[in-house]
C-alpha cells in the first residue's frame, strides 16, 4: 500500500502492537473474531476517565468569503494523515481545511450545488469526498493534489456519507441511490446490489454509516425500518429496527464498549446496536424535530450529539451509558460536522450559512486524550 511510503511513526507503533495498519486496516486485522477491536479498545480505555470534566470553548470565527444562499457550503469533516481537518464541499466552490484552528484554502476541480456529503480517508492517504449529487468523484491525495474520477452510478441525492471497509474498499452509504457503490484500495469504482433500497416513497433510506467492531458496515436509518449491513466479506444482509420515524437518525457513533449509537435527528428515543448485533432502545432527555445532526466520541468516553440549528441543549452519553444534557455556549449553529482532533478535543464546525461568519467550537476533555492512531482509525475517522 502507498501508505508505506509515508509511514508516520505512530503507524509503526500501531503495527508493533498488532492492531493492523491504521488507518488502512487492509491486512485483515478487522474481522469477526474481534481481535483488532479488543486491542484498539485497550488503547481507548487507557484514555478514558469517565469522571473527567469537559469545557465548551469557542476558539474563534473565520470568514468564509462567500456563502451559498439557502444551502450549506460544507457538509461533513474528515481528517488527513497529517492532522489537517478538511471541510467537505457541499455547495462551496473552494476547499477549506484547518490545523490547530488555522484555516487555509485550496482549489477544487469539480463543484456543484449539493455536491458531496461526508468524506473517507483511503488506504493510501487520499481523502475521498462522498458524492451526493456530484456527477464525478473527487479526492485529495496525501500530498494535497486534487483530482477527479468517474463514478459508475450518479444522481441527485445519491449517497450520504461513507465508510472504509476492512479490505480497504470505500463504501458510499445509499441515500436515494438504489445500488451500492464502492471504490477499491486500488481506485477501481464498482457497484453492487442492495437488499433494501429507496422505493420512490419520498424520504431517503439511510444517512451515514458506522464500522462495527467485527468489520460490518452498518447503514444508519433515515426513514428505513429495515437495517442493512455489509460484512467484512462483502455480503449484504438486513435486520429490523425497534423504532423508526421519518428523519429519525442522522449518523452513528461507536461507543467504547462496541455499541453503535444512532444520532437522534427527529427520533424521540435513543437506539443502539450492540457488539452482538442486538438492537435496543433507551430514553433521551431532550428530543425535538431536527435536534442533532452528527455525533463524536470524546476522549473521556462520552458520545456527544452535535446540535442542529434549532437545538439549544447539548446531549451526551457517557461510557457507562448514562444520558445527560448541558448548556451550549452558542445556539442556532448551522453545523457542518464534528470530529475529534489530534489534541483530543471535539471540534464542531459551523458553515456560517447566510452570515459569512463561521465558528469553530471546541469541547475539551480534561486529563484525557486519544492517541493519533485512534483518531485516524476507520472506526472513528468520520463526521
């Protein structure tokens, strides 16, 4: 793999611990026997102190230069091997990235309204933008070179988020698309059949996905009452959810114990999938329509739901499964994504829609920090 050519020190450290090549996981170490997860979980638990407090701080604002009327400029964030956090261009005509709060810009080759939603870090260090309504794929190499490539299937609202599979394939999560689409580690684009897909009923079926400890990729239900996953061998299967509603969940987060928590968008109950694939529900403290849009695992083991614009209350789940709420320092945020940076801080990015002024909000966990290999692991490196 091309990642060997850059071979940062922490990659070698991860290899020496037998966890596999992070972020590629292309040596088959993520599989159904949970070997990779158990070793990665050991590193996670070393960083967790469930009693650690956290502080919300607005690091600063940055001027986007322009905004697209009634549309997000960016939707999703993804971290590169060098720690740069890239904002995924939704309707923006320029690329943006951050490192330690410093913003820089770069040129894009292809732009379109509603172009891309979410990104994936590939085995060779490339960042792939996930095509939503884009007619071509677009990626940024580890050297910062922007290029495009052909897609097999493209349509308006096709995919929403993506996940890196254990074999190095990038899977796009179907939103309105009725076929699956993936990009192999060698860059070959192909499609495959889904068991459950959009049927023209109005709302899209899935929104984002999560890599489970056993290597399964779970599609998160937007409207679907049927769960769908792809195992580490590429086999597609379905299962039932307990609670569904239109626009129910938007993305998911892997908890320290291996549970996948669905992020409640308009859902009135929490829902999770445990390490054995069992689906269960739990009570939330704060619910409303369009409540939370993303989720991030903090370095103290808390899962933070990232607030959508109309939400005035933060909500989190600690490593013991206890749900609590907290005050937000700033409300009305048009959030474009959240991610854990290499300092162990939860970074929430707003796109400054219709205002021209965007905000970087950091939630810092005190006395607790993830290692780089955890932040860049395919289990976590997603918006």
